[in-house]
């Protein structure tokens, strides 16, 4: 893809998200979501030179997003017909609120509407998967944040299912991109269950999730790693990669005192303040499932010797990190050391 075309598509991605940010009208928000969808499809296909897997992933992503957009437009139109209002913050009926949440949940990849997410990420590169897992999640999540909820139980159910299924789904997979896809579903579940109680905590969890996930995607892309077997060689040949990978994985699992720990801690604290002890216990126990497959990756890197014959790209043939060194250094540093700044960030998000 030429730099000019890539710049146009990336600008369109930003434009679609900004349209959602700056409008409180359902139809304009729907237009912004569609601009996002149409801009990411060429990126998914062109970066892989029309590889069959990339084309298949682009088709799956396109039809899934179109289904979610159609559900969202129907819900907004029916709500405007009944109330005469197109405002996102306008309260609507319970049925229309449920349909809207399901449509946005399909776009986000929330359970049980998450099945497209692992298959799409498996067919694209880590850089494209990073955009799908981070930037493409922002606009639908902002729309849910702006809504007046008439169906709070649906959000809680989808959040709990996302945490549980996100933890269980990655246990039986060997491909890193599928593992990161289920990790995305699990982290979104944490944001959803606390959304109706504290929107500032949801924004804080979103920011930390983007930082940690960006570090993981950039690191695996720089390692040219596709599966768990690929990363087995990096401890004896490149200890620095092992140390950085171990820190990012532990932060994603919520291991103290890294950045990922504080978000789970304050979300559980908020659930306990709301007298939702059973929900907090289920979320905490489900987090152990996610921690297990992160520890499995760390175990494979640290305590498993590489095979004598490997069909993966050897480390001395790997490409240079010159184009990824700075973003990888920044995201890794924030993933490990953001804990002291959390009180200031939480205060900033609540403004």
C-alpha cells in the first residue's frame, strides 16, 4: 500500500471516531461508525497483498460490523419514531435500549457476540490487530457511555460472560493473536460491569487496556511470533525480550504492583461499595482464568527448551526494531510503572 493511501485510510479512521466523539445524534454517530468500518477494510486486505486469510478476515469483519450497524440504525430509528428525539442521551424504551446495547456489543466483541473477534485477528497482522483491538473499540464504547440505561442487567450479564468466556476461550489455543483476542474480550468485560456505577473507572480501564495491549501487540510483532512455540527460543537467545514480555504478560493478568493490577482492584472495590459482593467474587475468580494463560506463556518462555528442529524464523534473521523501538519502549514503560500515577489519572477521568 502506498503511503498516500495508507495516510488517507488512517485519517478516515480518526475522522470516524472524532465524529462519534463530537456528536450526540444517533444518525451522525452511525455515520462515524460506518466510516471507521469502511476505512479499516482496505488496511486489512492491502497490508497482506490480498492474502486469502486477510481477505477472509476482512469479509468476516465487514459482515459482522454491518450487522451491528443495521441493528443500531433500526433501534435509533424506532426510538426516534416513538419519542421524536435522536439524542443519544435521551432515555428510550427498554426493548430499544437492549437492541442498541446488543448492536454495540457486537461491534465491540462482547460475549456472547464475540466469536468473530478471534477469527478476524487470526487472519491479519499484529499491527492491524492492534488497531482492531484498541482504536476500533473506542467509538462503540463511548456511545454506550453516553446512553441512559434502561437495561442495566443486560450490561452486567454481558460483562460477566465476557470475563468468563474471555478467560476460558484462551486456555485451549496456541496462536498468540487468538489469545490476545480473548484477552480483549475479558478486559472489555471489566469495563462493562462497572460502567453504570462509575464511568470514570471505565475510561481509566480503557486507557490502561490500550497501553497494555499496545505493548503486547508491538512486542509480538517485533519478535515475529505467531504461536506459543515461536517464543520458546527467546530466553536463551535474547533475555531482554523475555524480561519485557514477562512484565507485559504479568501486567495484563493483573499481577501487583504492575499497571494492570490497579484497574481490577478499583473496579472490585467499586462493586463492593455497590453491595454487589457476588458479582465481585465472580469477576475476581474469573480473573484467575485469564491469569492462567498469561502465566502459561511466561512458563513456556522461561522453563521450556526450544525443540532441536524448528520451522520458525530464527532470532538472528529477525528484522530490525528501529521502527518499533520508541512505541514499544513507551508502552512497556507505562505497562510496568503507571501504578503511582493512578490516583491522578482517576481524578482526571472523573472531571
